[in-house]
C-alpha cells in the first residue's frame, strides 16, 4: 500500500523535478518506508512506499523492468501475484515483489494481463519506447486514483491534494461536486470537490499517448458473466463459504503480520473466524470500546476472541481522546466526509499497536441485504402495479405535506411520492439522500445541477440493473453510490493517513459476482444476513448472530451541542460568509439544530462543519 503521483507533459521536453517532489511529499503519510522519483523527458513519476510484500530496498519504486522499457508506480496489493508469476516463463525476476509481477505480466500479455489481476490497486505504467502512459484502477474501486488534464499535460495521484501540490492546478471548488457532497455525503465518479480534478472510474484504464486520452473499461460491475447454478440452497451456501475463504486467503498474503478489526458484529466475526481456521498463527484482533454502554460492543468482540483464541486488544476510547484527535482526523481528509472520523480513530489505534495490515468486515451488509434500505425498496416496489393509477393521489398527498424550511424528512417523502415509478434508479438516490434538493437550494446560492452524478449513473444503467434480482439491485446501487464513494473512500483515506493497510474480503470481485446473481428467494433475510450466516454455520455463536445491531457510532448529536459547540459555531459562521451560500439560511439552520428541531439530524449540520474545515485547510477558493 503506497501513494503514487505523476506528471506527463504533452509537448514540454522536461518535467520539473520540484513539482513531482512536492506531490510525493504530500503523500508521505501513505508510505513512510521509502520514497523515490523517476524522470524521463516530459514525464515524472513519484512514489511513497508502505512495505508489505518483499521488504527489501530492491522492491522500492518507481520500479523499472529488466528490459528498461517499462516503469511502474503502484499503490495496493496484487493478491494472486504468485499464481501469475508461475505463469510467466523465462522472465528473470529480480525481486519477490508483486510490483515486478505486474510489469512482467504487462510486458508479456499487454492489456490482457490486467484481466488476470486479483487485488486492490491503482498503478501507472510508463512505456519508454512508445511514450505511452497507462493508468489503471482495480475492479471494485478500493484504491483511489485522481487526475487533472488540460491541453498541455496530465497530472495524477492517489489523492487530489497531491495534485494540488504540483502547483499546476487552480484551487477552485466544484459546484457540481459540492452538490454531490451535500446530497450524498460524498462525490460520485467522475467528479471531485475540486474543479477540473476527476476520479478514474473503477475497473477502468486510461491510456495517454501524443496528448490524447482513451478510457478502456476492462471490468463492468453490472455486466456480470457469472453462469452459476442457483437451484439449491445448500450448493449456494457451500459456494459462498468457499469464495469467502478464497477471498480471505488471498488477503493474508503479506511479509508483515496481518491483524483484523473485530467489532463483534456478524461480518467482522466471520472474517476473524475464517482467518483463525486458515491461519498458522493466532490472529491479532482489535476492538474499540467505550465507557458509555449504549455505544460499547466490546463484550461481543471478546466472545469471538475467546472462541477463536485470538491475540485480542481492547482499546478504550473516551470522549476526551476522541475530541482531542478530531482535528487530526479532519485534516487527514483528502475529500470531505461525514463518516470518516470513526475510521481514523480506529485505524490510528491499530497502527499504534504495531500493525501495518488489517482485515475488515466492511461490505457484508451491502452484499447480504443487511441494511433497512433493502426492505424499504422491496416494500415500495411491491406497489409497482398500482403506481400508474395512483399518480393523482400521490401528488395530492405530496402537496399536503407542507414541509417546514429545513424538513429533510418531508422533502424526501415528497420526492418518493412524485417518482415516476418505484424502480431502483428513482428510489435509491432518495433513500441515501442527506440534504434534499429543496434544502440545498435554500442553503446554496450558486447555480446547481438538475441531478446528482449518482442519479445519472443509475438511469444510464437501468436496463442492466433491472436484470438483477431485486435485492441485488439494491446491492448494485449501494456499490455505485454509498459503498464506493463514502465507505471505501473513508476506509482508504483514513487508514492510509496513519499508514495502515486495510483489506476488505467482502469486496472481492469473484465473491461479488457470485452473490449478485443469487435469487431473492435464497438471499431474503429470515434473520439478519441469514444466507451469509447459514453459509458459514456453525462458525458463529448465537449471541453474535441475534444480537441487536449497533453499528460503530459516537454520540455526535450530544457532542455537537455541547463539547463541539464552539468548534461547530466557528466553522458555521465562516461558511456563512462565503459567496456561494445563503449565509442567513445556514445560520438559521444551525440555530434550529441547537433548539433540538426534530427535522435536523446531527449529520446534516456536521457535513457543513466538515466542508468549511476542508475548504480552509486546503485553501480552496470559491470560483
């Protein structure tokens, strides 16, 4: 796991070394173990290394193959590199790294080699002979890759802040990105919060030659080619367990110890249980505990630790410690987020315990219908036959709601009543919505788009979505929305802020392809994530399976009105002075929250506070 950066000038004969050094330095937190740059005329590549596989200096990057033709900067892990290495005959390998295997595979098979890779990765390969740059991102989009291009150059990096450090990109906020953030608490492909900086799509390559860019999709999430037989429940369960074990086995590949997050919930407990079954040593597990009983899950984590004989560490967190680390967590955000602070605190605690790599149970809810949104969608979709005949009634009810100025709940209900059909492409964006379009217009004075990028993506892919079972339609929407752009992004930026590599077995593309095809009659939860639990039975104790789901949360609503009130008030006040907002409306919004208005959630306010902090920290201008 590392940080990568690069600049390619289309006509300028020499790239500037100081620019790539500044970019690489901005990524130092992602790779504290080694750094390096590579220059070739108008090209400059930079790398910061977190050493996980082949710890020797010989595997440092940028890395050039034995022919001298190809040079790579690589962020991530190639889990099946040993298998691929065995298929490449006659190549004189100089290291035991996965980095060299990528270059060897590319030199032998070209673009076809990328289809063989199983892992989480973002990398750039420079072909010195053809003067061609290739940017590649993994299938699920676990590892980020951002780029900026104009008529003179392309600049890329693992973080948008590193691109800004090149000194070549204006620091202007993207109003379209802002609308995404306020709507969804994150920004969907291809946008970012910075005007001109874009995200490379998951499962895609970008070829750059002679100043021209060509995007190639090498994996389509919604065009699954899995042809499995789903006729028997027992066979499905066996296949799920086999794929999960394969996924975890892949993610245990490391030359440093591998630990695991252990909340005591179903997903993390399954990951730890299977790790224990397959590993040769006791897994190191970590749990965050709180003195406040309503937020503490440590007793469940300890049940799992005892069952699987893990080397368990309980890390006690108090509100004081949490609040002390708050600004460090906010400063670590490459892109603003409402959720990321939680991930930062846990990652830092685990890294401080001496662990470089940890497995996480994140992603199980999305694959196995663990969120309320799955049931909500089914319930509304069941009314589809009546939808065309109830338009007048729905519109009348929507008009009669009379939302108050800041009533997100009623605005969302109006949107649901006015949708042309209860299909996933219309319902999902409303289900996951933070601020409604009506409310955003009250808070933001700039000209706003008609729809979010997420809405557009779902509409463009509606035919592929509709071919999936209903529960898998929600999983797909989750992946294209919240999962990829909030959950994965937060996991990456907050763990890498403290140089911790997090690996997520539930985001294995082979597992995802299989589970997405399972008919609803098998996946429908009888109890929470029953298909997943039955597939690994008798792995989990009943007190874990049937416990009340808590989720990893902090008492934010209380903190924002008490310990964090001054902090929030300062940033709300500064945000109110910006030209793209309606300052009076933002201030009124804050005052209503302080008066305990039931229409305003703590997250609604926190998104604004984080936005202003991020704008100030990164010196982002309005336009």
